[in-house]
C-alpha cells in the first residue's frame, strides 16, 4: 500500500531521515516508534506530502506521490495537536471538512461514540483539550478510506474515550486498512500493534512483532525492552542486519 525507498530529508545541517527503506502493506496496524528527534514526524509528514524529501521516493498503491496530490484522498489523518479556529463551532467545522473533502461521511456514529452531542453548538476555543481531541478523532474516523494515520491519538482522552478509540482502531483494522500509529504509550502498542517500526537517528533499527523485540531484549514488557534498546547501539545491532547501519 505504502512503499518508501531510500528516503532522505535534512533541515539545514540537521539530517533527519537517512535512507529509509520500508513498505507498509495493506491490513494491519504498524506502530512507528522512536525517541524525540528520531524522524517519526518527518516520515509521517513525508507520506502526507507535507514535507518534501531531499532524495528518495514514496509510492502509494504503486504510484509515486510526487506531483500527484490525488492520493491524499485515500488517507484519513489524525494530527498530534488539534489546532482549530477558535471562534468556529464544532458543527461548523464538521460542515467545512465535509465541503472540502466531498466524500461520503458518517460523522453521526462518531459524534455518538465520543459523546459530542452537547458540544456541537460550542465554539472550539471554549472546549477542553480532551474534548478537542475527540473532535480531532471524529474528523479522522468519519471517512472510510484505506489508509489511516494516527499521530499520538490518546492525547487528553479519558478512560472511556480511550476504550472507544481502541475499539474503533480494531474495527478499522478488521476492514483491511493500512494503519500507521505513533504513540509514547507502550501499553497501547502491546495491545493493538501488529508490528513495530522503531526509528533512531533517522534510520530503521528494528521492524517486527512486539514479541520478537521482547525476546531479543530479554524483557517482559515493551517499555523496558525499548529502554534497554536505547542504552546503546550494541544492543540495537543484534536486532537488525549490519547493512542497516550503512
């Protein structure tokens, strides 16, 4: 579904992506993990066309995204921070997004799921951070496209909303979608992810199942396994072929 070939990106002298090669196939949840500055956000924004790489290629369904913006209509995206026009009401925001996308939508299901009925006539600037995140989720899930990208989806959510989010993500996976998720909540990764892609210093240092990483690091939970992996490249080197460091 998404193929990334030899991707490089620098911001000035700061080289953020250093030859990323990876495919994200249809049907499954991939957790894209890594410490701050590892290149996660730059990689995601490159797929979305929000960042232009210096070198390399990104293909969606076998077609290069370069100068072909139409591919974005196949992607539903949840940004990490919900930034909305503060004087706009929730209902007006939903209407505006529907006018922009011109695709069939099912906003009512997610209004109900996240208990947003009392807030539809409220201005976005008056909402709490958690409620804004529910609006953010509504906008991401109200369309039914084959690719779903979730950047830190749990921000500000209460326990009930978090349970509903997990159920929604599982339901989207059951439809055969390609789902990419970034998060710092390792329990969420253990519960939902089919595989992990771990970035460090702009390279892919590990790709595989959660259990494979736990076994490689000799740890019982993902948080400890990743902490151990980050103690030095000696441990990381045991997880991947040597050419991953070229």
